[in-house]
C-alpha cells in the first residue's frame, strides 16, 4: 500500500444522472479497498436522477474510515464527466491545490434544450476550470467512447484518475473483469484508451 499524499485523500466524481459516475466511483473505491485502503463513498443527487446533478464523494485513508461527505473546499481531486458539473463542483469543493480531470462533452439540461437557458461556451468553461485548479487534465472521453462503439465507455476512459490516485493498472484490471465479465475486453480497451490519451 502506497503512502497517501494527504490523509484523507478526497475525490469527487461529478456528472449528471445516467452517465455512470456512481459506477465509476465504486470501481475506484473497490480497487482502493483491494489495495488495503479505507474508503468511504457518499452519493448526492439533484432533483432529477436522470439528467440531474450527481456527485460521488470518495474519501481515501490509510488509517481509518472518514465520514462519507467531503467538506466544502476540501477536494483534492475532482473527476468530471460533464464540464459544467465539473465547474460547479470546483466552485463548492475546489481549492488552490485541487487536481481536476474533466470530460469535454456537454449534456444539456432541459432548460437549455427547451430554449429557456443557454449552455456556457465550452472553451470558456475549460478556461475557468483551469483558473480554479492547480492542474487540469482535459479528456475528450465521450468522443473517444463513441469511437469504441458506446458513449458509456467514457466513464471507464476516465479511470485515468488512477494517475493521481494510489492505484495502478494491476489493481484496476481485476475490478473491471469482476464488474464486466461479459464486456471485459471492451472495457479494458476503453481503460487503455484513457491511458493513451493522457500520455499523448
């Protein structure tokens, strides 16, 4: 078990209902537990589970279990499946040292699709995310997932968060095999695609 850079290490996985961020947080949590860490996970939902805000709080410790919800301003890593939700989580839980990983593909809420509101410009969103983060990793995860045949693979592509968490490929592959026995090869391909995107 690697020593954590911070005790506890606080991760928020942010997105909207239907993107699979709850699953993503639980994959990360199970991989961390398999490495001997204590992990607490708490999920918070907006008014609408599908299309509404969903945030998973993951608290990682080498010593003890912590309360599941991360205090405001105390996230160490924010992993966003949707850019506006990434920015929203940064506003509440970010700090000058936070590392942010974000997908670029927007999901438009009903107010935007009905014409009652407008969605922010993506380039402006990414600039704001950069200003509020010590380090940013921007990934076109949904675009790459479409190339692999299914947009839901975006959450597995974003397992690249292991680069800033105490995980490695060896600890994550068994979790993917266990959770996706029939689709293991496709999910492993998505995982490897994420690693290639970060190296690039």
